[in-house]
């Protein structure tokens, strides 16, 4: 299983279970293999058997929650994760999964509470810092999003997703030079100028926006249609503004 050789692991576990069907620790591992293989129905069946006979097995409840999360059965996933946390409130992974479930189900306010607890318990967990920042962004709590993303960048300075989200959070606060630097760190200079141009455009700074879109096209003449469309819109807005002022 550690080598993700699920097929051979499954064969070996099933052979043992033929002789020892009461080995619910192995039924749990079989359920996890099905989960990791994307076979959610089989995973649910196996984990349900485990929980029928060993309802105190928290890792099985957590795995069942993951099955429901992957199947987008969010209320069921939340029930499982909350069941686990009611019995062990210091499980950072479970707080993380609960937060992700709230985030995916459109409840970023509840996600923030769970993910803050996850990061308190394990501040070096990159995925929790990123998910917390995403929840803050959805709530438009930009300073908190920046704080989470700076912690995430300290853990993974070159992570593209972290730098893209940091650029968004900084851009939303009109910290354009810092936002551009973050977008640059995401690894695509042309994309970075296009992204920052969008923020200038939304702020009504059409001339600056046009310069950014033009720079994106200069860096990559074959840049996708989005930059060209953005440039045309910025130029049209510039003309409208000049006409309105004349």
C-alpha cells in the first residue's frame, strides 16, 4: 500500500480475509484501497462492515467521511468528520477534511473555523493553509487570506497555486506591485501581466490595464485569446473615458 501497488495489496488482503473474515483491521485496509482507487461504492460497503462491528474505529469513520466527500455527499461527510472530532478533538487531519467539505459545499464561513483549528494543530500542513486562504478569499477577507498564504509560501516558496492565490489576494487589496511579484513567482510572466491587468481593469485604471495586456502579448505573441480580448476591452474603455471627459 505504501508503494501504491493497490492491486497486489488487495489480492493479499483478500486471501487473508478468506481464512480470517473477522480481521476488521484488514477490511478497513481493503476499504481504503477501494477509496484510493476511486471505487467508492465498494469502499463504502467495506467500511460499513467495519463500522458495524467496530464502531469505535475512528480511522474507519474518517475514511467513510472521505468516501462521502469524494461522492459529494457533503452532509454525510460532515456527520462522519464531526463524529470523529467529538471523540478526538485534536485530529488535525479530520479538522482539515471537515473544512474542505464545508468549503466544497459552499459554506466558507464554517470552513474557516475548521481550517483555522487544523492549522493551529499542524501549522506546517500546506494543504490546510491553502484551503484556509481559499475560504478567506471566498469571504473576501483579504488580509487574512494574505496571512495564510504567506505562511504557505514559507513552507513552499515555489508552489504555483500558493503564489497565484497570493497574487489574487494582494490584487484585491490594490497592492499591485506585490500582486505582480506573486503572479511572477507562479512561473508564467505573460500570465502574470494578464492577471494584474485584470485588477487594473476592475479598478477603472484602463490605461494601466492596457499596458499590462500589451506586455503579456509582447512576452508571448501567441498568447491565448483572453489577453487579446482584455486588451481590446481596455482600449475601448479608455476611448469611452476620454470621450466622457471631452
